[in-house]
């Protein structure tokens, strides 16, 4: 599980001084992009290959609020992958991982630039192997 850290910015809070709930989806994206980049599967590289990976669904359970200046840690892992779709889990904490802020998931598919579903195993075997390896790593943790 890879941990992505960031501070909550003032502009991400609402009138009550609490991080607006919509920002957590952005935090998930930042963590996912960072996670894939660290694994050698950056979004930029995927797009150069002609692969896009749109979001199919997002789910987030909010446990505790964050405020300006809090350091948020987002632990992200790939928990499902079948060659056509993948699913990530995000465990968000603050105060050095001692307080759970949120638990979330996102599901994505693979499409060509033309919007056609891609079978990654057949079209991009190296990418398939890399994602399969990430899934196995997550299962062994």
C-alpha cells in the first residue's frame, strides 16, 4: 500500500472551516496518479499508448472532518483488476495515521482514444503484467 501525503489548503474548506466533501474525490485522484506513477504506470504513459481510464464509480464514507493545515495521508491500493476494469481502495487518515478520516473506492475501465473498451491483456501485455503484479502485491499485504 502506497501512502500519499498532502496538506489541506484553505481554499478547500467551506464557510465552517471544514474541508468540503467534494475535495476528497480530488485527493483520491492525486493519490491514484501518484501510486500509478511510482509503479511505472503513469497516466501520461497510458495516454501516450492510447489508453484512457475513465472513472466508472466513486464511493466515500466520511469518518471525521479535516480542516486547513491538517496533513492528510491517503493509503491507496489496487484491489481488483480483470484486464478490462480496476478498482482502488483509499484509506484517508490524519495525525500520522492515528485518526481515520475516510474510506473510499473508485472503479475505472480501459478505453481506446476512440472510446472502445480495451482488453489490456491482449492489447498491452506488459501493462497487464504490471497491473496484475500490483494486485498480487496488495493481496499479500
